[in-house]
């Protein structure tokens, strides 16, 4: 059942009123043109038939109303209904065809909407297919990466730039479990896990320094930049870490390479370091004892050269030589055994352009405030093999002590090639307010502090 349209009733009333006014105006004009005799004849003629005129007027309104209702439904209601149905299709995920109604133009518009709906559904189906295919490919790549990482003998941890862990292998989980202070309770879960911060294990400054070096090398166009460092954990374990960047996908040839994260490959070198320490101790002991043994042997040989040496003394000196020789052999065998049972540990040194090291030192020292740094006599072609983090910490510490205790505001950095080794100089001009002759020599006995205010 169709709903009653108030617009049709309002249109009929308006048309009926206009027609009634038009008939009244027409009758008034005719009445004004007649004389008295004509008016009498007209009154007598229409007086009894006025109801017939009103009836015909009412009948005409019914016909006008029917026509008006058809026109409104044809030209107004159908487009409005089409707009409502199109709005429903736009705002909801509904799959249905619009029924063409109304005028020819409105039917054509409904057909056009149906074609657009079909294209939209086809695009959605294609998009869903591509998303599912991409998800399958991503899952396959993830499984391949997980399988590859699980077979690695090193602990691998993938993080974003904020230090949040995104991926790690089983070797890393076992490694962090060994580093845990409560392995029986948490099993290393308090240290490693998706979304956890890697700074719970590593010093933030150390990691940020390595990231800064890698980013600087990326900006200079390095193809495979990396950094490595050694750090101690809260449980006293010694870790060697090698960092590599995770780069963004380049959509254009001239687009700069962006770093979106980093990969850490970890080795626990605590036992290696302890073995090396034991080997160093044995070597030191061998050196000290061998010096004394060689002295005794030299003295014994000198006495044996005397022509009038008594036989008893000759036998005692030979016994000293045999004893010292056997002692040297024993210590050499101990050193050989230690060398075979331990791996020689080298503190990780990274290749770095000398100019980059000086630039990093300038930024680090000037960030402390109160000092300006001037770089002079820098050999731009000089490459270094250094542990940059510790070296920059030492330079920053010395520069800050110079500023506070020697009352200076400018230092100079010089880098040149010496005899087989590079020479990095931290220079300053002594202030007349305070002499440095009595202050600087005592610093080599003071512990170096970083990140705290140096007392005067």
C-alpha cells in the first residue's frame, strides 16, 4: 500500500484554489460587461445550475489529482527512492541490484548504479584475493626466515629503532635464559619476548652509538654498514654483539635509504674471556719466572767457566741448570695446553674513516656544553681500526675535565699518520688562570666516569 503523499494533497488544493479564483474572475468580467437585462437573464439561466458547475469543478480536481500523483511518483518519488537505495549500498556491505523505476533517465541512472556496484564488488573480490595471496606469501617468507634463523648457531634478535624486539630465534631465547637472574622462574621471559625492549639487557647509550655510526655510513653510501661492541650484563656475563641495519624498501631509484630497525647477532664470550685471562696470567707468570730462571742459568754458566771449580760445586751448578731447564719446559707445556684449550679473544675493532671518528667526537664533546671543538690537520683518507664507543667516551671525559679544572673553552682535535699507527691528539691552550702542569699528570690514576658531573 502506497503511503499518502502530502505534496499531492497540497498540489490539488493549490490547483483547485487557482481554478476557483480563475472561474470567479472570469465570471466577474462577464458580469461587468452585461447590462441589467443581460444580468437578469444570466442569473435566471445559471442560478439553478450553479451546483452543476461546482460539481464539474470537483470532478476536474479529481482528474488533476490523479495526474499530479502520477507525475510526482514518476519524476520525484522514483529518484528519491533511488537515492535512498544508493545511500544504503554506499554505507553498508550489501550485494544487490537496484530495481529501475520512474522515468527513462531515472532507469538509466539505476542501471549506471548497478554497473558501478558490480565494478566495486569485482574490485573488492580482486583486492581480497591479492590480500590473501600476499598474506600467504608473507607467511611463507616468515616461515622460511624462522626456519633459517632456527638453524643459525648464533643468537639473532631483530628490533625496531625504538629497541622493541620484533623477532628472535630459539638460540637467542636460550641465550637470554642463561642471562636471566631467575632462570627457574621466568626462564628468560623477563628479558626477551615480542614487544619487549632490548635495553633491558644492553646499555641504551652503547646501542644508540652503534646505530648512529651505521646511519652515518648509510648516508655516505656504504653498501653493507655494520657495527660491533662488547658489553656486560647485570649477571656479569660478557656479550659480543654485531649490529646490522634493516633497511626500508626503495620505491624510487633516487629515494634515500632509510633504516627501519636493526639485527643483533650475539655471542656469549664469558668463558672465552676467562680462558684468555687465565692464559694471560700463565704467560705473565712464565715471563716473570723465566726471567729469574734465565738469570740463575746465566750465573751458573758463568761460574762453570772457572778453571779451578771444585767438583762438588760443578755438580751443584749442573743440577741448577737441569732444574731450571725442567721448570722452563713445564711452564711452556702449561702455556701450550692453555693455548689449545682456549680461544684467543680479541676486543672487537671496527673499520672507520678517521674523519667520521673526529666528527663524532666533535658532536659528543660539544653536546656536553661549554666547549667548542676545532678540527685541524685531519687526514681525510685515513682509515682506522678502533672501538669507537670507548674512545669517544674517553675523549668526552678528558675534554670535560679540561674545561672544569683548566678553565678553557676551546679544544682542538688532530688526526695524522704516525710511524705505522694513526695519531689522535686532543690539544688545548693552557689558561693563565690555572696551570695544568700539576693537574693533568694525576688523571691517569683516576677512574673514568661517564654520564655524571665531574667534581672539581
